[in-house]
C-alpha cells in the first residue's frame, strides 16, 4: 500500500494511520511518499507518525529525505 500525502488534509491523517495499521496487520507492505514534507507542520508531523508506526519503504527525493531525517524525533 502506498500512502501519498500529496493532497493532505487534517481529516486524512486518521484515515492514513488506520489504513496503515490495517495493512500492517494483514502483512501488506506500506510505502510512504511524504510529498512536500517540509511544506507544513501537518505534513511533517503526519510523516513522522506514519514512520513511527512502521513502513517498509519511503519514496521521496533527496530534499524530503534530508528534511525528515533532520526533523524526525
């Protein structure tokens, strides 16, 4: 399952976390695409929370990767 936060709204966060939890419960790999994670606190915090729950891979570019690494935890 790919979670792409490209058009993230506050109301999406709970749905993304629930879908991720359900996928992991069923052994479905989760891939996070943290589009523009540096654009807003909501995007960064959502990316952090999804990473903390566990993902098998992150699909991002260098800038997103660096930003999340520097600001994660």
